[in-house]
C-alpha cells in the first residue's frame, strides 16, 4: 500500500529521473537513498511514495501507461528498465505549456476544451486518491501552473511546485491555500549539487568571511527540452528572478542589478541531460586586494532535483497529516529556489528539522 499518493503534471525528463530512481531504490532496499535529508522523515521513507495519477499534453504520452510515457521521446533519462504501470497518463489543457521552440518536439494534443478537461481531471484526482500534485510544467507556463494550483484548491490536494511560476511565494495564491488549509511547497526546485546551491553557498562564504563580492555571473547550458524551451527569452522572466534572488538573498547588501547576471544561456543538443554551469565571482578582501573564483560544474540535471522532490513530497504529506495549510515555509526555503521566505541554507535546514519534529511557526498563524 502506498503511504503517499502523488500525481504528476508534466511527465518530462525530471519526472522520468524521479520515477526511475524510485523504482531503483525499491529494487535495492539495501541501499541508502542518496537524498538530502533523512531515510525516514517522520515515518515516511522514499519507498512510500507512489505515483497514482499523471497528466501531460504530448500525443505520445497521453493515454499511455506511465512507465511508457516516462521513457517516451523527447525524454532522455534511461537509467533502468521500468516495470509495467497501471497508471494511464491523462490529458491536461495545453494553455501556455508548450513554447515555440519545443512545439514540434512535444507535439501536443489540442482536443478537449479546458472546462471539460477540468471536470475530468477533478474526478480522476478523486478516483485515484491523489493527495499531492507535483508540478514539472515547463518554464513560462504561467497559465498552466495557475490552472493546476486551482485544481489543487478545488480538490483539496497539496501542491509541490517544482517550476518557476510563483505560487507558494505569491501572497495571493498562498492566501488561497492557507484559507483552504491545503499545503503548498514552492517555488522552483533546487538541485542536490546544482548551479543555484553551489552559487548560493559560495556567495554566503564570501559574506561570512567578511569579503566583498562586486560582480558575479552564472551561465548554464544543457541539451534537453528544458533548455530548448528556455531559448524563448519571453518565457524566462520568472526563472531569472528565481535564480537571481536565490543568490541575492545570501548577500548582506544587494548587488546592483547590472553586477549580477544569472540565467540559462544556451541549448547544446549533444549535451542531452548534462548541464554545464559556469560561475564567476569577483570581489575584494583585506586592503581591497582582489580575489576571483572561476568554476565549472558538470552534472546530470535530472539526477540533481529528484532527491529534493522526495523530501518536498514527504514534507507536504507531513503537513497534510497535521492539517497545516498555506506555504510550508521551512520546506520551501530549504528545498526551493524561490520560497516565500529566503533563509541561509543552514537556517532553512534547521527550520525544516523543527517542522519535521512538529514545531514550525506557520505564516499567518
Ligand atoms: N534540475 C532540474 O532539472 C530542474 C530544477 C529546477 C526546476 N526545474 C523545472 O522543472 C520543470 C520540468 O523540467 P523537465 O526537464 O522535466 O522538462 P521537460 O520539457 O522534459 O518536461 C515537461 C513536460 O511537461 C509537459 N507539458 C507541457 N505543457 C503541459 C501542460 N499544459 N500540462 C501538462 N503537461 C505539460 C510536456 O509534454 C513534458 O512532458 C521545468 O520548468 C524546469 O525548469 C528543473
């Protein structure tokens, strides 16, 4: 029996990495899970997470069993052979989910009107007993993200928002979740050893050591649909804010906007799911003598976020069990790039430990 029944919106590469990892750990119970927090979080283990519903728009994913959809193109994660699943991927409204550069690759269905889909989606969520929706919608899907936040509000399902449209960190949306006593954790998932966390930690280091940071950039390239989609600059506004604020929040004094540049930079198809990140930092120490940090990070983008999502899902389940509603501040601060309240990573970790123990102060309480 699944202890945590999840649904996913966006059966893309991130989900495929999470799903394959969940099966990998089920097949190897002797292995310690390489995740962020505890093997056992308030009684919940990684193997307690099960995906009982899934939603997408791609012609080659909708109507297919979840294991097949997770491996369908343009997904590229191919770590293990997935076992058969009885979960059939349901249709989600396309809205603004599919950008100009990925339209041909994704090939979306545009069949049913949104209003009709809405009723079907709500019934499906109820029938499957879905209690947490994990959103992996593409960058720039403002309307689709809001549609799914609304679906959670109308069905009483918790929301884990892994993408950079602001829901948990938007006071109006947060209030709606709080008033309905539904937990929301967001926004924009961090990586285990990702560009944001490395950049944040180094930035905090300069501050803790009393140095000045005068200029910094973070450039990222990758070869999957996430990067292909981000070629459309107009879809990037909230992603840039999310990534930039995550670093700015670690500084004692904000840097001028023209001294900090953070953003995805290009799509290099042969990189597939490898993400290359270049971080540059320049500042001054004692007697204004300069220092420079020039760093290159080379990671599998999809292995990077899955362990964090496992913790976010378990935190959402703990919140449901305890009847908490609204943004779960500590989990959002530790696990997400753009939470309602930024903290340093050690502070956020300590706050999340308190939350797991049942001691968190909540927004509005
Ligand atoms: N480490 C990471 O990879 C990481 C970190 C932080 C945030 N994110 C974010 O997670 C999200 C997912 O990334 P990905 O690499 O899996 O992307 P992806 O392009 O591989 O997958 C997106 C999926 O969403 C589907 N989709 C598009 N419109 C939809 C709609 N309206 N309704 C339902 N499904 C829809 C697509 O068909 C596709 O299956 C992105 O927003 C990305 O920026 C990823």
